[in-house]
């Protein structure tokens, strides 16, 4: 039963990791489009100047690890709350 409980957090964490890596690849290939998309998500706030993205290997790894851990925790909380509400 414990393994089934962790399916949602593990799935969410793995999915987030895949999307994070894919996003990084797309940002590398299309930096101008990436800036436009990010600005549209945040109501046109200018976080960076186009072309000023300088992702280092360490910032990539930190972002990947922190986003995967955050997704796992969100999944764990989600399934815990769902289990509580089902009772």
C-alpha cells in the first residue's frame, strides 16, 4: 500500500524533471521566444533582457533538483489530503 501511496509524488517529480530538461533545451534553441513566453506568463514583467540568459551547469542542476523535490512534495501533500478527504 505504501508503494501505491508514492506513485503520484514519484510520477509528478519525474514529469517535472522531464519538462525541466526539455524546457532548458528549448530555451537554448529559441531564447527570444522563451523570453516572450515567460513575459506572457508573468503579465509582461521584464525579468531579463532578451539574450541575457546565462545558465551555468550548476544553476541548471540546482534548478532541476529543486523543481523535482518541490514537485514530489506537492504530490505527497496532494495524495495525503486526498486520502484524508476520501475517509
